[in-house]
C-alpha cells in the first residue's frame, strides 16, 4: 500500500469524528519520547454510544465488530488532534481491547478485529500490531467495547503538517516577492536567525525555508493577526479571509483546545500561509504546535525551557518581555527579536521608546491593545519590527462567521502598513 493514512481514509469514504472528551481525571493521550499512549475509549458516535449491551447476549458478533471499528475511528480522531495528522504515525505498536461479554461468549478476538482490520486498511504494514483481546463481565455505562492503544510517532519535521487537500492560496496571485521596507523599519535584526532584504514567498513558505526567512517575512508584512480559535472547523475560512485581505500569516493562540488542530488544518490546506503558535507557555505546547505545522512560536513571557527547545529544533521563537530584565534574559540566549506584551497596558509607545533606548540592537513586536487607531504610531518607531493584532479577528466576528469583516479589517491594516513603510508591501 503506497497511499498515506490520510489519503486512504478518504479513499475508504471515512471521516473522523470530533475526538471524544475525557469522562474522568485523565488525558486522552500522553506523549512519552517517540510513543503516544492513548487512553481507553469506546464506540461513541454523535455524542452517544453506537451500541449498549453485552456481545453474545444483547448484541451480535457483527454488532460487536462494528462497535470496535467505531471505537478505533474515535481513537484515530484523538491521534490526529494530538499530532496534527495520522501521517505522523510510524507504527501502531499495541492494541488492547476489552469486550463486554456474555458468560459463554469466547470470540473476543473476532470483535476486536473490527479495530485491527481498520488499522491495517489505513496504515498497511505500519498498522500491524501486538494485541490483547479480553472478555469482561461489564464495562462502564454497559458499553460493549473499550480499546486503548500505543503508537510510535515520527519525529517533528519543522513546518510540515498533515497533507490534506490544498487550495489555491489567495494571497499568492500577485508578486512572488515581499518587497523590502523602509530602512530601519521592519528589517530583521542582524543575527544568525534574521536576515535583511526581500525574501521570495516561495522560499519562505517551503519546507526548506530557514528561520531567518520566516522571521523576515513577518517583518515585511508588518502585522501579524493574533487569533483565538474556538472551533477547528473555522480554520480554513479564517485563512481565506486573511489572505484575501493581504496578510498570508496568522498566530493561533494556545488559549483553546482547538488551537493545535486549527494550526494543522491551515498548514495543510494552505501551505502558503505562514502560521505560528501563540501563548505557548511550556515545551509540551511547543512540541504540539511544531508537530501541527507551526512555523514560529510566540510566548506571553520569557521561559528558558521553551526558548531552549525552539533553538534546539531550529524553530523561530519570540518570547514576551515587559521589563529590561526579561530583555537581558533574551539577549543572553542570542535573541534580539521579542514580543512587547501587553503593549498598551504597559504604557504604549512612550514606555516602549524609553525601554528600547537602552537596547539599540533589539527589535520589538508590540502586542496587546493594538488597534487600527494606534497601529501607525507603533509602526513609526524604528525599533518596531511588526505588530501583533487581535482586533483583526475579534471573537465576535469569527464566531459569527463574519469573514468578510475580517477581510475588510485586514485590508485596512495592510493599507496602514503601506502608508507608514512605503509602497510595495505584498497584498
């Protein structure tokens, strides 16, 4: 079998459900090294069990098989939510199935075949696994089947997520180069991770793009939409709206459970989008974000562990700073591009100017309280690399499906950047 699991899923006419929520004090999955351990789940479909009862009594063998198959679909949904794509599964290692059985029923392996057959159909040889099938006298809620599993995962590859159907990028219809900006404004700091000058978008958005390419592109765009996504199914339309407005980039904040899947969906469906993760506060989130396809990592504060992990994996990181002490900590790691957060609450332009005066080699991305009304005032400052803007994708617009308004606000921001930094900024 040559097709990847995501492609095979579509060839089989299957669609994964939303991942099930834990019903107790546990996580649906835990990553340890290169293994993903999945908690036991059952045959929920559309919010309720597909079947209830004992196999061999209230339920037939065939119904038990169907229950195991549905259970495996739910487990695969958890894998995709955790890893961003089924294609990151290198090997299904072990499956353990529990069958709620009548006293004389002894065909538990045939029931769990419903799960195993599906794995082999999707993954081929990578889906063949060690297995135990156990008959039990009851299961919680009288469900017929519960299955847990372990898979080996592929290491994170920077900037590449699950291959899904790709759509024509709206923002790629014009020039293939982001023109340079006014000297001293929006230029990347001179360091090993940032280069000045125009960067071809094809280079920035390819898997071979360097850290400097990604950072430079953000600086040239001038504004990075900061987005809190409540539902992952909003991701593609969000990407379309931002690109239509002229900003082929987004920072998806890890403030909701949908963030990881939203990043994966954008990175896969729109490879020309420069999508990153925001509000990343620990290494576990950084790993998940990168695995989903995030091209850069932004944190609300400075954390040594996150910075070290990103540098080790060659992923651009932008720690948040509010004081000279935090800036010195970033400089100690060789970082001279930082997020100034929360910008307006800290005092806005006057405070940023005062702090930046002591650090002439540092560039800032003010975020927090930035709006169309004060964007120009920040962009006038030579030390401002770009601005983060949550007003572009306000929750009320996103949740109402007002994507036209998001596009309008995005265009307005692009015009402000052009006005302050000269003509030629990529639309």
